[in-house]
C-alpha cells in the first residue's frame, strides 16, 4: 500500500476552505476532514467534552491544542479502521497554531505519513466579512451555502440531504471579527513555516467557486504523485 499523504488547506475564515475541500478532496482521492465539523458533530450530544468545546467555540476562541489534537487523532484512527486503504486527507481547519503544526509533524512521522502540500486560499478581508455574514450550513451533512453567492435550490433546505439550513452560532459580527484577528495572529504565521519547507502553494480564493476548484486541483495534482513515479489513484 502506498504511503498516506495529506494536504493541508489554510486560509482565513470565509476564504472557502470548506466549500472547496468538499469539491477537491474526492477529485484527488482524499478524505475531507474539517476540524470545525468534528467539533460541531461532537457538540450535538450533551457530554462533558461537548460542554468544554462549546465554551470556546461559541466565543469564537480556539479550543486548546491538546484537546483539539485528541479529537483529530481519534477521527484519523476511525478513518483507518473503516477503510485501511484510504490514501490521505484534505485537512481543513487544522493546524491553526504553531504548536498544532509541530504536533502534526510528530504524529505523522510516527505513522510514517507525509504532508504532500499545503495550499493557501488568499481572500481580502472585506470579502470575507460579506461571505461569513451570509453563510448557511447544513448541520446534518456539513454542506455550506451562502444566501446570495451560493443559495440552495429550495430556500432553507440542503440540496444534498434535505436538512434544515442554519446560521452558525459563531457567525455573529463579534465572533467573526475575533476569529479573523486570531487567524492573523496565530495561523497566518504557519504559512511561512511551510513555505520554508517548500510545501506551500497559493491560490487566489477571490474568484468564482468553480474557478478556484479548477486551480486547486491543477496545483495539487502534481504534488500527489508519489516519489516512485507512480500516480496515486486520482480521478477527475
Ligand atoms: P471558521 O473557519 O469559520 O473558524 P471552523 O468551522 O473551521 O470555522 O471552526 C469553528 C470553531 O471550531 C473555531 O472557531 C474554534 O472554536 C474551533 N476550531 C476549529 N479548528 C480548530 C483548531 N485547529 N484549533 C482549535 N480550535 C479549532
Ligand atoms: P471557510 O471554510 O474557509 O470558513 P466556507 O467554505 O464556509 O469558508 O465559505 C464561507 C462562505 O462563503 C460560505 O457562505 C460560502 O458559500 C461562500 N463562498 C465560498 N467560496 C466562495 C466564492 N468563491 N465566491 C463567493 N462565495 C463563496
Ligand atoms: Zn445536508
């Protein structure tokens, strides 16, 4: 079996990570793993862990690194158990801090897995605020919509599963501003960390959804060819 290879997608809130990852991951033979979705599904049950996560989540604050890593690793183990042959993940929303990036390097090394590429979605702040204030999500399947830019076919209903669309509890003006500041402080510096290792690609996320998808796939596909000259099973 080929070694698992992961791709990280990094960009500010509203840059389109979730939207794009859902489209790009299947085209590249990767499993989309969204840290925020893992937390949202965990919070659907009232447990001590869920209450702890919620105390950070609703303020737009980052969940502590140790807890975040634990939730992520449990999910990766579950993926491997379900399908031992899965080729890798498109990781959306992790890492967001230097400590998380270093922890990821450690756990991937232990598992003999690699980061194939890190892709940055670049979008100006004014556009981000417009996107986040109109965002709607499906709590059942994680699909992402926008009231104006990506409306569902039937208002208020998920195209994919028929679920009722909601506005996220942290998509309020205060929590949005706070999360964008946190991104600049804590996550944007990671771009340099990966650039120095020759892993970073940048795609302009301020374009129509289809065009961004096209550029992401074109940029990532060559990075997922393995070092023995074989091609991972990639479909278009
Ligand atoms: P956004 O990109 O809009 O911040 P996400 O769905 O990716 O939304 O994340 C929602 C919330 O989940 C974050 O505000 C934070 O509370 C928590 N979270 C997600 N990813 C991480 C992470 N890597 N580390 C800590 N907290 C996280
Ligand atoms: P992130 O995961 O980076 O926070 P999302 O994928 O949730 O971003 O997108 C944020 C909002 O912007 C959603 O409402 C989504 O429908 C919308 N959106 C995403 N990409 C685009 C785009 N290229 N043009 C216009 N709106 C977009
Ligand atoms: Zn749905």
